[in-house]
């Protein structure tokens, strides 16, 4: 008997086949039992008619509980009314493990219970759809940069210094060398890579000891960070908008079923095409003012204010030229107005907030030294980084896109915790 996956059923219409998986759900009406099989690639209704199978098989089908592992055999037929478009006229059932009292039943459960059972919750329809979309986004990210001639470069995770401010560092003892910190961003290493390879990207886990308990923050999240030599802020924004268009359109092309499962309104996603609107920080303040919100120049834009700004547009919006004071030490100042940094953030629509942060980098040694002092950073730790400004320094730019923020937005989730298989947050590091 051929062992087949649900996603391949169309090749087997009319044939008798065997599938393996888990019991997703079951309905019965005396003479007939509908077994919904899931195998990770899809869902299939398997129909056990009392008259068509042995008494033993019918009994076994009657007794299996939710999430039992099973092997079903039967004939595939087209059934437009069934989920996936196929049905199995079942002839046999092999029970690998009969399971009872599976903790996650089709009824409603509280979020803490679900998070405690995350290792099982992953099997639910919605979580499977999210995992598949996350996978698609990761692939789209890699394809996009690979096709553009970028080289993937993996930065270290244990690092000797901060990148994005010292307040969110995870510290760990490091033998006789004192402390090491979990990386907040691979950027500084990506800059070294860009000087070696021209165009690179890093893609991996990054860490922030975020004390805030918001729906937009994880303590461990994945970031992709392209870095390009001989590129200015405009080039950086061009790259970011092309990148976002590619990611969203790729998901729309390949994952309509999953988006349907998530009941995602895709009309808003369809708009994600370049050019994206670009406004300065000053213009963002003006937008807020028209909504009767006074943001003092020099203050950061809050999450709530980001939502108000992004609500003015039908696609993601790029905000650039933020006050230098509130931005990272490595960002280049605008030669036309040194009070602002050549920085940009991309704000997602529908209240999802910042998904990309990037900038043109300070490429002048003396300026960068000044910034390191102003930010009270230990100069020795950055000596290698300063070398990039001593030997063949060039204008260069890059950005970081938060994977979970992107997954959360594209999937239309309420919280980042469902956008990663096993979320790490201030109050949770299990399972
Ligand atoms: O804006 P951030 O802090 O920028 C950087 O780390 C730069 N070094 C990137 C670069 O230029 N190469 O972070 C980039 C993105 C944010 O826009 C957000 O999407 C995500 O990373 N991010 C988080 N995602 C989840 N949880 C958190 N605590 C996050 N902090 C940042
Ligand atoms: Mg940022």
C-alpha cells in the first residue's frame, strides 16, 4: 500500500492508499464515523461506514480519542464540500497510539493555559497556519537577498558589547574574560562583512532584556539585517520597500489557504507595493498635531502614536530623519541638519507598529569616536569596529526587520507570542 501525504491527494483519485497522522476531530452518527485526519500537510475527512469495514475496525474508529496517532486506508474521492476538496472512503484503520484526555479540546482555553501547553498547542489549525506562513516569510527573505547577490553572514550571539543601548542587555559570565552579552543585533558584524563582501545579510536570533510587557515585545526574536557598502539612506529605503513588497506578495501568492484559516483581511496586504510613502519625523509630528496630539520635538514616537500615523496610509509608511538624540550611536547625522540622524523606521499598517529600523552609518572615525563617548560606551570594546573607519571607510547603510513583528502583522495576530514557536517573554521561558 502506498503511503501518501494529504497535500498530494490529487494524484491518487480513485486509488486505495494509506495515510498516517493524528486524529484531529471526530463525528459519528451510529452507522457512520467521520474521522478528520491531520498529517501536517492538510486535513482529510475519512468516512467509516459500518457496512464497509470490519466490526473490529469500526469499533476502533469509535474508540480513538483526539490526537491519537493512526494509519488510515481507503479510496480517495473528490468531494468539493469537504475541506481540501477530497474525502477518503475508509476501509481500514490501524491505531498506533490511542490517546485520551488530550488537554487542548475544541472548546475555548485561556491564553496562559495555551502557553503552558505550547508544545501541544502548535498542533492546532491556527498555529499550523502561522508556522507555515512564518516558514514562507523566512524563505522569501532568503530568496530575496540571495537573488540580489547578498551573502548570508552569521554573526556571533555571545558578544562583548551593546549595540542598541545598554538597558536591554542579557549578561552572562564568560570564563576568565568577565562578562559576555547576548547579541541585540548582528549589525556591527554585518558592517565588517559589507566591507569584505559588499552586500551581506545576517539572519538569526537576537535578544533584548525588555522589561516592557507589551504585545510587540519578545526577549528573544529573530532579525534579518542587510548591510550594503556604498549605499546611502535613500538606497536603504529603496531596498526596504522592495523587500517588504516581495515578502507580502510572496505570502499572498503561496499561502491563501493559511490566511483564510486565520481569517485575515487580505485587502490591506494587497496594497503592500512600492513606492511606500516616506515622511520625515517633523511631518509625523504635524500629522499628530492635526489629531490634537502634541509631541515635543526630540521625543520618541510611542506605539500608540505610531498607530495614529500609520492609520493615515493604506500601506506601510517610512518615517525618516529622527532626532539624533533618541537614536543609536552608530547612525550618521544629516549633513544638512546635524540635529537629525539619517535613520528610518518602517511602520506597518493596522496598528502593528515598527517592523523595520535602519540607517546610514557614521563612516567618519572622529565623529564615531565622539558618539561613543557621548553614549558612555566603553571605547576598547568598539576598537575593532572603529577599524572599519580607519581602513577604507565608505558610506554604508542597512536595516533590521523583526521577523515576529512581520509574521504577526501578515497573519493579523493580536500578540507576538503566537508568531514564534516557543516565545520568550519577561514572564515566560517555558516550555
Ligand atoms: O530598531 P532596532 O532596534 O534596530 C536594530 O537593531 C538595528 N541594529 C538594525 C540595523 O540597522 N541593522 O530593531 C530592528 C527591528 C525592529 O524594527 C523590530 O521589528 C524588531 O527588530 N524588534 C523586536 N521584535 C520583537 N521584540 C523586540 N523586543 C524587538 N526589538 C526590536
Ligand atoms: Mg527601532
